[in-house]
């Protein structure tokens, strides 16, 4: 995965970006971005959380932080196209410049990606292209590689794929368990995601 400068960006750069976060789970990255915005570490306004899981802890975090939430359950729609159309329709109420995926457990269609071309980014807990998928931390540990890490990248229509914005490695210790490695990866993610947004906004 080749890091890019950012020639392809069409994000407004001077007054900060209006950010939407898509998440399905715990939301520790969501919380890190809320903090980064609050502390003015990034020039962004966190406008809305989009979640497909009403019961996810990230939804509670958003409510506590008084950030608008769009809840769209995939099961309520006959097709992915209808599901995404509902998200697009509701996002139109906001002027979103950038979508940050933070543990959003669904693939976006090529049509959705095209609509927000170069405006969707993702964070992944590995040194992509190594260890794509939902179990990247465990897969790296099981593979007994010396290093793993975190990647923030633009999203294209393939899973965990697209030009890298930032990538940082972590050494896997001989004593690491899944739990200890996860902790270090997540701590790194919480630093790297704001940094990546700063680079592109
Ligand atoms: C993170 O490890 C992220 O890299 C991956 O999903 C996880 C989300 O964690 N895409 P959290 O919900 O932000 O705590």
C-alpha cells in the first residue's frame, strides 16, 4: 500500500471539515475523534454518527457527547442498495465533507464509494495489505510476525483497500497475548486517526 501525498483530495481545507463517523461497535476510535475535535487537535466538526447497530456502545457515546445519530439497520431493508439509499438520504440533511469509518462492519458498495469519492477513510488494525478482515490483530499474532500495526487509508470498493494516508508499526513481543497486543494497537489507533485527518483536512 503506497502512502499518497493527497493530490486526489477535494476536501475543503481552510475552515475544517464536517465529519461523519460510521461505526458498529464499541466506539473507542469515535471517542478519540470526539476528544481530538474538542481539544482542537483537528480542524473538524463532528456532525453525525451513522450506525447499523442501535445497541452498540458507540451509540451511547454519541448520545452522551450530544452528537446526532443516524440509525439504519440493514435488516430493515430488502437490499444493500436500499440500505445505502436510506443513509445517503439522511446524510443529505448535513453538509458532510468526510466520512471516517471506525469499526463499521459493512462493506460500502462501489456506488456509495463513488458518491463520496476520496472522502471516505478507514482505520484498520494491521499494516495493510497484510491481514485484511475482521480479525487482523489475532491473525498477525497467530502468524508470529515480528511487526504489525495500524493503517489509515482512503476507501475504495475493495475490502481494507485504497491509498494509505498513515501507517505505523508496532513490535509484537514474545510475551504478547491477544489482549495485550489489542491494547497497544487501540492506543496507537486513537493517536493515528486524528493525525491522519489532520493530514488531509
Ligand atoms: C478498530 O480496531 C478499527 O481499526 C477496526 O475496528 C475497530 C473498532 O474499534 N476497523 P472501536 O469500536 O473504535 O473501539
